[in-house]
């Protein structure tokens, strides 16, 4: 593995989850008295789904986005599989971490197939391998490739678009998947179906997933562990769902 690669993100198609560590990570914006995120320290075990849950403005999305450096930390250290992310090229880092957001974030001028195949193309996969991977990913999220590959995002329902967003995030087989309220914009029934689908995928794939939500029921359903965050991403409690439900700290 090259020095500037995320561990577990090799070309062999086995992007198994790797441990993520945040050590005293803070984010301060110029002109603001208080830090948006203040001294967060946590370990996210390899292959687990860890859910960050907290009210709007608690800094949970900022904390997650510092992992792939969409937001640059002001201080502290973040490692993925032991590799310090601040020593990696940020564009390369982001290509090796799956990222799924609310309302899917698909490119409207690109077909479903082009959206899903975008990151494999950027990291140098051949057209044939990318095409095969697109079909495999669409199958994986329950969309028939023959029917959906050539559609555009505007021709999809909200739930279908969200599935395509997950397929795109997984396409280059990253060891880490960041999910920022990915099911927040769909109706409750579709949301339940997508949550079940994610749990099924995770049972098969064993990625390290960091999932942001403000819905505690969703956190309990999906998380191997839950980090309950207060202001400035202060960790009020970090434990398994059962332990938090049995003995809530807050």
C-alpha cells in the first residue's frame, strides 16, 4: 500500500472496514467566540456502524465531515487505519471514503450509471470493470441495472435516488462510509425500507460506517454504537444502543 492511501482501500475489491480515531479534534471558525466542535476524542471500531445523534447545531455533521476533510480540522488528529488523514491528499482521501448525503446529491446531468461509476472512473478503473461494478452495485441496492442504468435522477423516486446514492458511495469498495442523514428526506415507510436495506448491506460488507442523524429511533435501529452529542459535539454518552436505553446519561 502506498503511503498516501487509506488502509483497506486497495484495488483488490476487499474494502473491509478499518478503525477511525479522533483525538482532541476541534473546529473553530474565524469571528466566532465558541468552537463549532471542541476537543472530540472517540474511537470508531473497524467494521461497525457508529451513529452520531444530537440536536441541530450540535456539530455532528461538522465532526463527520472532518473525517474526509470536507471540513478541515483546526486542531487535533484523525487517523483511519492508523494513517493520519492530514498527511493525505484531500481529493484522494475523499475518493477512498464513501459519502452519502440527504436527497442523494446525484448529478442531474449524468445518468444513474454515470453517477454510480464516477468514483471508480476517477481512481483509474477500466471502463469494463467500472461498467460491471455499476451493474453489481445497482443489483446490490435492489435496482435492476437494465431498467435503471440509463435513467436520469429526475426520473427516480426519492427512495430510488437514495438507493443510487448509496450505490455510488459503495462503488469503489471503500473501507469507510460516511452517511449524513441520508434517509432524512424520504417518507417514513421508504425510510424504514432503506434502513433495513442498509443493515442487510452492512451485514454482507462489513464497512466502517459513520452515520449522522437527529432521529434517536434511527440511531437505535442502525447503530452498533451511538455517540450522543451535545453542544460543540461534546460526547454526552458513547455506548451500545442497549446500554444507552438501559442507563441514559442525559
